[in-house]
């Protein structure tokens, strides 16, 4: 979840970071104003709000492509913390 990623990034930076989301209607309005087609907005909400996207499945893709085991987001944040300062 984005809030978890922001929290992890904050921990790597030694800062208290929090994600503050928009209300659903605000998000729909902003996406529409940005020209995002309504079917895409509906799909976005289906995936990320209604839970039809299951991100818990772990695939071997990173290791197959790079030849090394994947790292966690926390490790990535620590490795790249200078980019966020």
C-alpha cells in the first residue's frame, strides 16, 4: 500500500512521513480533470479501492531478469535515501 511505502521511506530517512489520501470523489474529479478516461478511473478504483488487484502474489521475474534475488522496498529505500534528501 502507498501508506506503507511512505512510512518505510520515512523510516529509512529518519523522518516521520505519512501519506494523506484524497476522498474518492476528489480523486475521481482530479483524474477526470487530468484527462484520464472514465473507464480507466473505474478500473483504478476497482483495483485499488475495491481490492480486485492482488499484489500479494510473489513472482520470480526479478531474479529471472536480473540474475539476483529481489530486495525489499525497505532495502531499496535505504540504498537510495540520498535521492530523497
